[in-house]
C-alpha cells in the first residue's frame, strides 16, 4: 500500500467532517451524485468513508475492485458485508461507543414524553377538545415500569438518564450481564407484559429482525408505549402502525424506520407518535469526534500501524 490514497466519501457533505485531512488524502470529487461517481471512478477507490446507512453488500463492494479499507464514522457496521470484506482482505474500522450518550438522550426524552402523553396533549389542544378549565389527568412517571431491550453501551446510558425520573426499570437481552443492578427478565414477552414503556436499543442483525412483533406490541397493550433507537428492521413496522391505528398500542417514538427515509404519508393518520429522522447519534460534537477517529484509523492504516478500532 502506498502512503497516499484515493478516498471516496459515501455522502456528499461528509468531507466537511475532515477539516484537517492530510495532504496525502486524495478525496475524490463527487460528480453529480455518489452513484454517478461510483459508476465512473470505482476502480480508483482505495478507501471508502462510510456512515453505516448505505448498503455495502457483496454486489456493491464488487464494484470497487481495488478497495483496501472501509472506515466508518459510525459505531454500527451491520450495513457492511463482512464476509465479502474478509474474503477480499478489506480492512473495516468503526467508531464505537462515541454516540451512545446522544442516542440515549433521544431515547429517554422520547420515552418520558410518551409516558407523559405529550402527543395526546398536543392533539387535545389542536383539536379544540380543551373546552373547560380542567384538562385531562395523567399518570405520574414515578413507579411506572419501563423495559429496555438490549443493555449495551446505549442501554446503560439510557438507564443513567431514566433513574432520576423514578421509573421502575427492567431489561431483557440474549443473556444476563454481571454488575447490572436493574432486574433482568429472561423472556421478552414477559418483559413487555410487565411494562408500560419499552425502549429498543439492541444490536440490529438477522437474529433481531422483527424482534418486536405483533405479539410483543399486544403484550404492551393500549396503555403501553414503544421507543426505537436501534434500527427499523427490529420492529415489525406494519404491525406497529396497525396497533397504533387500532388503539391496541398507546404510542410510539421512532428515530429509525424500515425503509429509510420513511414517507410522511405512511404516518399521516397514525396517532400518538413522535418521529425523528434517524438523528439519535447525529450531533455536531459526536460526528466530528467519530470523524477524527476514522481519520486516525486511515492514517494508521496507510502507515502500517495498529488500528484504533478494527472490525476486520
């Protein structure tokens, strides 16, 4: 490998995250859009800068015949065909754990807002239902049972944010973990049955596709609410929309969808939802920190030094 490289950013404005990029980076100009640039210049690309939202499957990777590295500025890498990379000797790095707090901020805010019935209160005013001085009564947050699905870095940050609200926290994952003080429920359906709120922050892969099924939603029930900051594939979105429209589920907060970007028409008549455009970990502070790690990984790769966060 030479000490310089042709680098393609998979998103038009990604180069702005690297204001101090080294002179030996030849960052390829995007002509028209990324797809057109790939069609014209894929064979020139040594390194891809990824953000985990584009699909880098075997067919896409096959277009980059001279690819040597994928440097992701995200923690997740489920979008990358690791088997294909392994077979071709392509190095893959990511930026783990750096956006956990930001994602947890959004998840906790969504969950408390849903439990406080903020969407219903907004609709109550906007639909002119507030016709007497006394408004509707709601439940206190204190003591409400809230379940967390997946207690990795994001899940543990969510716990820190929700404890001060006094909710009754429980969690489920594929296996118990040592040193976790909140109760572990070994059956996801049982967790949903016990809880008023359920936050999804588990790893998205083939084992968790549609993990949150119609049955799980029905276990939450008409007073229950769901928040998803994992990936859209983890929740059966058609079943979710049906449960919300029919009143079998009380509310939902979604930062992720299947597919993305989602269409506004899909949600136009769905009640009691809070929707955000997959921005949980997308803060200026975190993105620049993740980009700095990606830059260090690329520099180490070009110099033959150990990588700071290697997936492959």
